[in-house]
């Protein structure tokens, strides 16, 4: 999440807290799609109209928002080798977990944070790189729309790795717990039904 000071096309300034969902380029401008606390829903912002931006977790100020968001634009991601390696190992589990989480079509902030936690846990399983860019991981998570086929294929690959299988079981249960503790927007128990469908593939 980021705190921003924003100036709209009429020159009006406002302070907002946003949670990033997507970034794209159109006619030379970079646009940010985000949940905005001030607006109470999803809004689109132009990066060059962000006057000041602060990262909530660290309190760090982002000096150049346009340059910061440029790295997220499809085809322009300058992923470090370590980040790319971590995400390659995490993607199968993420796809399966995302299919469960999106049972109600929405992805809450707590679900997104849990999926980022999964990336870190999956990175710690292996002997390779463990360093990854959390912002880039969040963008990938927000954009990905797994199907049943892609989730099933991912679980079939995980069945051969005991550590990855254990992580999937743990994090998928935690996802279901989040949905059951809150107010899921979809049919009751949809996440758990999806989890059970995938878990059967691990047997």
C-alpha cells in the first residue's frame, strides 16, 4: 500500500491511500489501477500526477513515481535474476492458491498478503535465490487469473515435491480460514470446495 498526494486534471489536490492492482501504459502515459481508500473503490491514476508517494510498510518515500511504476509495465519488467528465479519456483503453488482465493472473484488485501508470504516460504524451501521484489510479486498476483486446468496442472507438479506439497496444504488451509473468518463475497464455502478438489489430486 502507498500513501499518495495526487493532482487531478482540474488541478485539485488530494491525499489518498492506495492498494496497487495493475499498471499499464497508454498513449505514452503510465496509469495505475488501485483500490483507493478515499474513493472507497477502484480508481485509475496517472503516474505523472502523483506529487508525493510513500510506501506504507517501510515509510520510504518514492522519489520518482513515474520511474517506479515504469518497471511494472508489461514488457518492461526489469526483473533481477534472483526475483525471476524465486517467482519461477513459486508460480505453480501461487496459481493453485490463487484459483482457491478467487472463488469469490475478489482478492482481499489479507489474501494478497498471504500469497506474498507463500512466495517467501517457497523461496526458503530451495537452495537457490531467496531475494524477491515484493511489489513485483504483488503485481503478478493481481494480474493472474488461473483456470481450473492451470491450477490442477500446478498441483500435479507439486505432488512430486514433499516440501512444496506441505506448503500448499498449509497455505490453502489458511486461505480457507481467511474466507471463513470474514464475509466471503461468493457462495458459502466456495474456497474450501476448491481446495478439496485440488487436494484430491495430491493423493
